[in-house]
C-alpha cells in the first residue's frame, strides 16, 4: 500500500472534505421531497401488507404477498428511513418528526441505544480493536486481533442465528457490552451517558412495545385470522432481519477490511480518520432499487466518510471518492453483492479456526 506523506495526507483530507461540503451546500427541497416519498411508499407497503395478511383466507397468494409487502415496509423503515434519520441526515429540515432527537423506528432496538453504540462508538472508532464493539458484535472472531476460543468453532451457526434475530441482537448489544445483567463491570466503568436502570427500562420498554404491536395487537384485531397474521408478522420480521444483517456484514466484514489498534489511532487527524474509514469499509455495486432497499449502505465507504449527508446522495458521490482513493493509492473496496457476501462467509469460516497468519491490519503510521 502506498504511504502518504504529510503533504499528501493534508491534500487527501481537503479533497474528501470538499466532496462533503459540496453536497452539504446543495441540500434542499429535493432531499426533503425524497425522504417523504420513501416514507409514503413505506407506509403504503405496510398498510397493504397488513390488509393482505388478513385476506389470506381468500387465497394463500394474498397472505404471501402480505408477508412480502410488510417485510419491504420494515426494511425501508429500518434502512432508508430510520437509520438515516437517526444519523441526523435530515435534521436541517427542522421537521418535528424527521429528526434524530425524536425519531423512533420499527425495530426492537431503542433509538437512543442505537445512537450511542452505533452513531458514536462505531462511527468514531471504526474497526479499532477494543473500541468498536460492532466488529464481530462480541460474538464472532473475524480477525487475528482476537484470541481463538473453542466457541469459535461453531461461529457459522452463531452468525446464522444472529442474522435471524438481528434486531434483538442489536437491541441487546449495549446492555451486553456494558455487562448490565452479568454484574461483571469493566474496570474503567461507563463513561457517562445512562445508568443501568435507564438502559434496562429503555430495552424492556421498546421490546415490549414491538412484541405487543406485531404479536398481540395486529393478530387480535385480525379475529379468526389471528394465527395467520401472527405467523406473517413473524416471517416479515425474519426477512427484515436477514436482509439488514447481510447488508451490514457486506459493508464491514468482506475480504480486505483492515483493523487498527488504539495506539496507532491516538491523536489522528481528520485525514487519518478518513483514511481509516476507507480501509474499514466496503461497497456493493447494484441497481438503484437495491441501493434504496439497503438504505444506501451499499455505499458503506461513503456512509462512513459522510454519515450526516442524506444517504441517497452516496451513489453520485461514490465515483468522486473512488477517484480520490485511486489518486492517492488507497484501496477502494467494491464489488458485486454475490462476491462481497461470499467473502464475508469465507472470513467467518476462516477465523472459526485458530489461524496463525498475520492479521489484516493496516498501520496508520503509513498515513502520518
């Protein structure tokens, strides 16, 4: 990998920042119209899906279409709407509902918990071992930075289970990381934010509302179609979980993704932060509809570089970022979905065993 001089790093930082600033300066009505159109589509898909589930008594095809429509609405709500609004991408609109402070999404994870663990920890400390809890989610060994344990032998099964129950995994992620229920506190303790009791209240409150909505309220009002609606809601949630998990893993754990140590990232400049984001992310090449259904996390590199820019702009920003990466000899990890996902599976299988070869790390000293 090409080493950057101080001058090159400063120039690289300026060029990446310029790409962001140009998009930020162009934000306006077309962005507001876009997110509102997506919300309209999502709500129509949910209404149609729930009606079709009830009409399943007419023909099984209605029920199947209901499941697919409801799953699509949940995917849009989580990926293109919720995830992006919670990043503050639309805070500039000053909309009382579409802002990162008040928005709540249709998923078991409390929005506040997500913002603390994902928006702050993951996006600040991307792939820094010991700081980014999203690297393997505390369940999977995905590099030699972590000691091998016997439980890693069956981590393919662990991954499959995590994917099926992904919304519950991320809902519990903060509590597990803070060891709220195990009473085995970290030596350094929690640095601010919320107490154990607040975490538990938020977790059980949000989980309870989700369970009530999908598995009690809607099945009950469906009357004789109770069990059909219950099953339909359950399968729609599974589809959403599998989709979101797969897309997120493709953006973070493909072949070529690098990890970093706390020491080498200490005191990093904005340019070095950009450099780390590019080495710790990967993209998916696809049609426009695919980008929308991924919440534009198919452009994970751009999302890690510009998390507060409306995600629908990433597709147009990607060629500019790729050109800058090529100019400075920085890898730009992109590929088809099938290729990237296969590399994720290979990574999970590879680190199931106590491999001894050097880890896929990248010293930031090369960019200092």
